[in-house]
């Protein structure tokens, strides 16, 4: 739910804009998730779950691709 997305973003110490850029979605998408208007699905949901479970390795993998 939205509070989980917000909690993850805060756990990573990122603003909405930086978090959106990190996972390559529009900042409006992050805002919609956090405000409960929409829910992440498919690949976004999987990425968020991976970030929650092992943020260091996922962030390392994301940055290795750049």
C-alpha cells in the first residue's frame, strides 16, 4: 500500500523526485502510490519488493547498469 512505498522511500533516505528517478518512473506515479490512488504492479512491484528486502545489492545492481 501507499504507506509501504513511503516507508521504503524514507528507508532509502530519498525524496520523491530522487526515488522516482532511481526506479525510472514519473514522480506523479510515486505520489499516486504514496497517496493510495494507485498501487504498484508487475515489474514495479517486484523492484520495490527487492529494494525492501536487499536495498544495498539492488541499488548496486541498478547503478551498475547506468
